[in-house]
C-alpha cells in the first residue's frame, strides 16, 4: 500500500464535518499500519492537524485512533506511547469545557490513554481484547496477586469506557430521532468500539472474580464485588438503551446482560455465566451508508415544460380546426391568394419571432436556474461554514473563558509576586546597607588579620629560637637524668649492702641475746643452788 494514500485517507477520515467517520477511510488507515508495521505515518499526519482548536476534529481523531488501537498493527500501541503526554495535555485542555464535543473529547482521550497503559502493562492482551480462557489464565501467570491486580486494572479500564458511553448519551436529546441525523451519528459511531471493548472486559472480569473467590476469602473481595455491582448496573442499562437506537440496529447486534449479576459466593454459578457476544452482521452497511435525514431543497431547479406560445396564438387566430386545415383553405370565403400568402408570411415571421423569444426565454431561464443553483450551493456552503464557525466560536469562547480565568489567576499571582518583589527589594536595600557595614568590618578584620600574621611570624621566629633552646635543655636534661640514674643505682647498691650488714648485726644481736639469756638462766640456777647449799648447812 502506498503510504501517501494512507495519509490522504487519514485527512479524509479526520475532518471538521460533523458526520460519522467513513468506514472505507478508517479501513485504509488500519491496513496502512499493518503495511508499515507501525503508526509513524498516522502520527506524522495527525501532528499537522489542529486538534486543540477544533472539537469535532479531535473527536473524529479519537474515533480513528481507537480503531487503530483495536484493529491496527500491534506496534501502534508502542509507537503511540511517545505521544501520551501530548494526549494528556489535550485532555486537560478540553476538560475546561462543560458541554459539547469538548467534554466528550476530554473523556475519550482519558480512555485512550488508559487503554494504551493497560496494553503496555499487560502485553498478552491484544488491542481488540479477544482472548481464550487459556490465554486469560496465562496472563495471570497462576499467581493470585497478579489476578487481583489485573481485576483492578480491568475495573479502571471499564470505568473509562462507561464514562464515555454515559457522556455521549447525556449529550444527546433522546426525545428526538438523533440516531438518524448526521450530528447524532457522529457522536454515536465511536460507541461501537466501546461496546466491543465493554463486552470483553465484562466477560473477563466475571471469570477473574470467580477465580479470585476460589483462592481468597470472601471478605477480602468485598470491594471488588461492590465495584462490579455498580458497573454491572451501568453496563446493563447502557446496552439496553443502545439496542433500541435505530443507528445500531443495522450495524451491530448488542448482547443483553442477565437480569441479575453473577453470585460469586457460589462457585457453581460460573457454569451459568454466558459470555456476551457482540455480532457485526456481514451484510450491514457502514455508517456512511446509513440513512441520514437531510433538509429539503430550497429551490426547485426543474425547468417546467411550457406550452409553445406560437401554437396557442395560431389557434387563437385560426381556430381549433387549424390542426386539420392549418391555413383554412376550405373556408377561404373568397379571400384572394395574395392576401393569404401575405398573411402566411406575416404569421410565419411572427411564429419565428415567437420561437426566438421562446428560445431566449429558455436560455434566460436556464441561466437563472444555474445561477440560482450556484447561489443555493453558495448559501448552503456558507450556512455549513457559519454553523461550523459557530461551533468553533462556541468552543473557542469556552476555551477563552477558561484561558481568561487562568489569566486572572495568573494576574493575581503576578500581583502577589509583585508585592513579594517589592518586599524583596526593600529587604535587598536593607541587606545592601548591612553588607556595606559588614564590608567595612571585613576591611578592619583583614587589616587586623594582616597585623596578626606579622605578629604570628615574629612569634614563629621566637618559637624557633625557643625550640632550639628547648632542644639544648632537653639534651642537658637527658644527661642529668643519666647521672641521676647512675647515682641512684649507686645509692641503691650501697643501701642493699647496708641492709645486708644490718641483717647480719641483727642476727648477731639475737645470738648474743640468746647467750645472755642462757647465762642469766645459768646464774639463776647457780644462785638457787648456792642458796640451797647455804640453807642446808
């Protein structure tokens, strides 16, 4: 496929006309992504479109982009993630509008961002969400924590789908047959993709919840059940309302959900669950072939067939029998042939002049009709342009109001900043004065520091001299210590010798004392003996 053809189809599919995207252009875009195995051409063409200034253009971009995410090449999601920040900014910008396409574009862009993030985080899920039960089991990798987290992400995904579903319905006047008008079909067409997504998400959510209830306590999953109940009611109502719209009846068969939600506390209820299947009939026409109510023509451009004036005037002159006897030869009543020839010539000239006049009338009528057709086309184009400009002006007005509010807030912030700046300048002047004083002090400190450095140099020199003297003193001290030590050793030796002599003297004293005691004892005993001798005598 020629990529230039794809670019042309993109520009034809995404335009400012409030009509549904033509299926053939969207199909060409899808085939183009498979041909180039990505979405580079798509984004190169889209980035040149003024999506931020025209809500209808942005809405149709979202529709085509949704189709590419679902049915395009798998690399479309990866190639589109680099534009995620721009899409988020655009969603916030359109979110300032409270009605019309602006609000819907904001919701749709959030859905597309959520869809991309889901498929990037869960690459096992294809863009169209079609998976078998075995593939769904493999997506959780037999880990209950993965199944739990996957269910939460599907709830968030389905919530975005339902928000867009409900937003489109709330923006339409359901009291009229909006589904057969071009404007109504423009808003309803993307819901076909939403219905396809919702049917799969609902089915997978039911199966995952039964899986979780078989592994976890019921109290742990109370929040999951409450959230499912809420989404079930919304989805059931929206499916029912969609199935009653004439627009969807020829394009898609919308399934109906059961009367009551599944009972996850009863494991056997899983066998009663029937997966909702959305059927797109093969013979269904594309949205652009759907009947659209158009306004009646303002001017009837058909040229009426006028009776020939020459025939009428000829009958008035010669009567109705002129058809049988045009020149009334049978009832000449004595009229001479020259007079009749003269009359015939005169009538022939009148007939020719009337024919010329009739031809001029016809030419003038054709010219006037052509001019009226051109004028009608111009007026219709001008009316469409005015309607488009009105919508654009309305969107720009809302956008400018939002910008005005932002500017007012910015002005208030600027005034606050100005006051803060004045206060800062005042403080800066005070700081300048303080700086001048500190500078003077610093100069004094530098001078005193220089004096101290000079004194320090003198002290250093003195310290050097003192250190040299101290070294000499240290040498003398060591010599004196050695002398004192030798004297101490001599004194110790002398003391030990004296102690030894003292001990010898003490031993001698003890021995002398013992001898003295023995002598005393001997003397006492001798005295006693002598006294006994004396007494005996």
